[in-house]
């Protein structure tokens, strides 16, 4: 078990290089990421919050940072990403009326004072981190009653691609993603109060597996596991994987499944990690009810 886990450890320098290279191609390919980002932004409408400082961690090319600045015009919005290429690309989202700060830093080491942030927004980034270290850092910088709102990928994500590669070789080809319950446990360990998590499943369809591979590369989601093959994948191996993927084809299309975990949690009013924040949070049932009501004509 230990050997298997070490094979899925992430090479952070490789992750950073992948996102640096993807900074120019990201927006055109990140359709799912944009859809999920909009849902996460919509959920903020259900929370009474007037933040002074907002942190967009894993900001990428800055679309969420711009939207957060528009929603909270009086707040200091800080876009944080550990890829310098992404931080540089996020400049394109700046305008005279919607300006936000940009910082190149890792989620596990934020250059901010304790309790200095009121809202942390984090979309599709946590799967690239040491989750316990990232949550501990988020908890450190959040002020009392501060909100963490995030998405990440669950274990069913890219299951078709994972299963197809298993038929070809023994290398780790797709990252392991954490179950929602493990994520909830990590929030509690970090001292967060009133965590609320739920899962939505998305399916993106392709005519051929090469298009899926191209999209993953374009958004920087390249294989960064320690057990990945060290050389280039040969055309023969890729063709074998593609043939194995064909068993998932439905109605002339190849599905790529994504299990998206949505989460929110509060920094407690008191320092004690057991201090309840129940007076400030929105329950999952109430959250879904209000979202459904907003979508009705």
C-alpha cells in the first residue's frame, strides 16, 4: 500500500512547469473548469458576506478573480497561483474598474498574516496540493467567521482514461483523487467548523481519445505522478490505450467523467477547532433549495 501511494505522489516541479506551459492555451480548453467556477461563484450569493480581503487560490488565468472583484468591489482581491505563467496570464483580466492583486505562491505557503483573509475561493486546484498542508494554511490566514469555498476532483474522475491505461501498462497514468469523506475529515483536522460537501458528476464527450489528451495538456493537467513513465509515450502504446478506451463509446462519442466535489467551511469564531460555526453556515439542503429557486423562471 505504501509503495502504491508513493507512486501517486506528485512531482510539484513538473506540475508547475505544466501549468506554465499551459497559460496561453488554458482558457480555450477549460470549458468544464469555467462551468464549475460559475456554479461556485453562484453559491456565494447564498452567503451573507462582506469581505475585506478575498483570496482566489489557484487563480489560473484570473477569471474568478475578476468576478470576485466585481462582486465585492470594496474588497482587496488577491489572485494566488504557484505558476508564474498563470499569474502573468491573469493580467489580461485586469481593467481600470476591476483590478486585483497578483501573487505567485503555493497554497501550502501563503505569504499572508494570520487571520488576514475573510474569504478563500479555490476552484479545481486542491487536487494538485498536499491537502492537509493546504487546509492548515487556509485555516491560518482566515479570520474568525471567514469562509472557505472550493471545488476539487473526486475518485471517479477520468475513470475511463484510468481503466484504459490499466490495460496497457503498470505505470501510474492518472492521478488518484480523494473521496469527499476524506476531504471532510481533512477540514476537521485543520480546525474548520461546519463543513458542507456535496458531489456533482459531469461528463465531457469526445469523438476521439486524442482530443481528450489534447485538452488535458492544454489546461496543464499532465501526468505528474512519481510512477509515470519517464520517457515519451510511444504511438503504439497510445493507440493501444485508445483501443481500450473504445469500450466506453456511446452513441458515437467517448465520455470523460468528472466527479466534482463542492465544499465550504468556516473558520470558527473562537480559536478552538471545536468551536461551532453553525450560526453562520448554510446547510446543503438549504443551499440546493435556494439555488433551485433562483433558477426558476
